[in-house]
C-alpha cells in the first residue's frame, strides 16, 4: 500500500507541475509586450500563499514530503510570476500587487506559521494548518465556477479552455486517490472537490464544444489566466494538494 501511494503521489506531482506551469504562455506574452495588460495578479498571489502553506504542512506532517516538494516547486514558479507583475504592471496594478503580497504572502503567512508554532503542538498543529490549507484550497478550486457560468450563459466553451479543465480533473482525481490511500482527509476534501468541478467542466465542454463562440466578451486567454490556479494543489494541491 505504501509503494502504491508513493507511485500515485509521484504521478500527482507531475500533473501538479504541469498545472503550475500552465500560465507560461501568458507570461511570455507579458514579457514580450512588456505589459500585463488587463491580467490580474491576485490568482498568482493566492496560489503562492496556498503553495507556501501546503509546503509548511508537508514539512510538519511525517511522510508528507511529496506534498512539500511539489508545493515548494510551486512557490518558485509563483514568485517568478508575481515578480513579472511587479516589473511589467502599470503603476496602479503594481502598487495593488505589492499591497496584496504584503498582506497575504508575507503577513498572513507569517501569522499562520507563528500561531500554529506557538499555540499548538504535535497533531493539533498539523490539524490546524491542514484545516487552513483545505479551506483555502476549496476556495481556489471553486474559482472556475465563474467560467462554468459563462459557458452556460453563452452556450460556448470559448471561455473555458479544455486542457485547463482536463488538468483540473486529473489533478483533483489523482490527489484524491492519494489522500484515500494515506488517509489524509485534509487532502481528500479539496481535491475531491476539484475532481468533481473538473468533471462538471468536461461535461459542459462535451455539451457546448460545437457551439459558435461569442464575440461580445473578453478574450479567452484573459479569462483563462484569471481562474486557472491551481492548483494545486494544488494547486494544487497536495494543493496541488491540495
């Protein structure tokens, strides 16, 4: 059983890495145009926070190194993405990004670590950070609901990229299986949620994939960038992961 859970976890890590790297095309576009245009930094700031918390969870919980490693990788990726926002965003967006990074990725993270270190010990500490990670991950996994609503109202999948939905489905499913094998319900609940949402998106895609795309909304790549995180596991996630 241990070898099977390790194998499933490794597969989950690979899928999570692909999810975390999925915005690369968007950021390459930002670098080439030297502008973030109308893209928002909040999804990446939140994914960075989630990845940091899951890394902490993976470190303090025995045997959860797969959770720690994939989210540690996610931290590096998201730091790069957020840094590009700070370089190329207009002054107003840059100021907003700095404020959000300070509040969420520095302040909130520091408080979470300090409180759990000082107020809890052993399993209680693991449970406290696990509850926090799972709650944050469920919120992040719920973000595609906006895209699903758009698909239903426009009767078009123009605004719900297939591969993003597919990876959400795979990521949630594989980490839910891993969570069952290792009996980690903090991973199971958010990733089970991600699996169900991914399944719903694929069903919608099958229903509306042949519909004529709408011409009255924002570009699909911008919407994609606004809700694609991650992740994790995750986003991910054990965000991924969770």
